C-alpha cells in the first residue's frame, strides 16, 4: 500500500512485518512524528512557516536561550573545537568534562560523576553495569525504556512491582531468598505520567536487605528540590540512593547524560560499562552549556519559581476543563484521551490551532490510555498558557 519495498523483491517475513506495523502505517499516513521546526524563539517554534506555542518542551527552566548558557557554549567551541573525536577512555577526555562532573556531583550531593554523550546511554549503563547474573532487579513497571534496555543487558533476573507501590515492592522482595543480591530501579519523576517517585516509602520497603538503589532523575533534576537538586534532595534522602543518573537535555538545556554516586561506584562504571567505554565523549560546547545552566540554577532561583507558577496555572485550567492529566504532580502533564483515533483527533486539532504537543499511543502508554503529552516551561507567559488552554478546550470539545 505504501510502496515501502520494490515490487520485484521477495518481501519475506521481516519486510512484511515492517509493512504491517500499525505505528509505521500511521507515520506514513499522517506524518505525526519527526515534525521539524525551522527556528525557535522563546516559547515559539516555527513549523512549515507557522509559529506554534511549544507545549511539549523538556527545557523546563527555559535556559536554552539564556545568554550565559549560549556564551559558555561559544567559548568552549572556540577553545576546544566542535568534537572530541573519541571515547573518554581513549582520546576524548577533556578538562571541561571533568569540570562538569565535579560541579554536578557536588550539586547532587554525591562524591563523583561520569558524563556521557546521551542520557539514554547513561541511564542504560546504570543497571547494565551494576547488576549481574544471579542478581534480582526490583523495578517499577513504569520506568523508562533506557532502564529496561540496561536491565536486559545486565543478565540479571528482574521482578516488576506496581507503579509507586511500596507494599507491592515489599511483597516482591519478601519472596526472594535473603542472600540474593538485589537492586531497586526507579525514576525520580515519571515523565509520561508526571508522577513523583514515592522514594521514602520505597526505600523503607527494602531497608535492612542491602538493596542497591538506582534512580533515573532526568525529569527531576532542575525541577524538584529547593534549588532543583532533584527528587532525592526533595525528600531529604540523597544519602540513601546509591546511583542517580539522568540527562543533561532537560533542565540543563544541553545534551548528554550523567551517572553520579560514590567514587568507587563511578570508577567501577568506568571500568565495566560498555556504554561508557565505547561511546564518543560529549562535545565541549554541550558540556560547557550544562555547566552554565547549573550555575544559573544556583544563582537565579526565579526560573524554578516561574516554572512552578506556570505549572499551577496550567493545571488549574485543565481542572476547569475536566481534562484527565493522570494525577500529574509535576510540569509534565499528559492529556489522557483514552482511544487512539480520538487522541489523534485532539492532537491534530491542537496542531491546527498552533499548539505543539506530542501524541503518545500504546505500547508507549498502557492500552486505552492514549494521550497527548504536554509539558510546562518557565519560558511560557501567562498569555501563552491561557491561549493553549483555550485551544485545548476547543479540541476536547470537538472530540466529545
């Protein structure tokens, strides 16, 4: 139907699988994903020449255009050039990487840190490195794909527990022999749902069993905590979490990822993590941008305050409209529609009204929970949020 493969070539099982895949067919029919913007400014992006309110950015603090961030990246580019050309273990390590690692470790309250070229790689590397065959990984069923990929690579057995359910976690652990090495894997903020990890309760559920804990805080860093130090700091349990990993591409307005923990843990990671050993180092410009964003987190608290002010306004609008946002407690606020075709119609209506959002459908979300992913940024003005709210009201009204 779509002409994916030439007609004179035997299709075979794999080509048939590709042609029959429903998500692929939706992409080809509707062009829903990979919509490219020609430019951006503030809370606006331009797509096909049309300005749109960006209501799906992970740049929560809106620091991507901050003069200090841009200048830091320019200075690093002038000093180091555009690329490191290799992995950290080989020829790619630079002093700018070490400076960011030292600054980030101190900010997170950890002894050491390792940065890499992608958040996905960093979060994958944590369970892949610290878990081994014979171990059991206790994992919240809603964690990110990067963590699942690392769990699969580790060779360890895994047992899922109910999302944010400490009682279920305790029951799962109780069924394990006392001498089984165990790891707990969670997220600080679940970006699809906007939920905050029930970290104190989960840690209490495994206390006394020597469980090693890994938390992906990609969406908690810069958002949670008094100064954006993250979810563990928010609950005052930083010392109880062994590994904090995440991304530099959210609140730190850069790219790349990090793993932070004890000095011994990070040296162990550098010794055994294939994602760390064989990946090219982060570009100096991106390392410098992230470092500047960390300084701004410390010195300019108004960005974090504006983020939460905008979040409260946006959710008050959603409450008035009766829109289900999955009990989100954070700036990541999904609009749960339920059925795929209806979700597409709402997404399309918002797009036509100049509101940039992201359609998320099963299996990325549970069946029957197809949704529109929206996220609040400090860049948004009150007028932006109210305009987006009016568009949502019309889109949901049309759906009904």
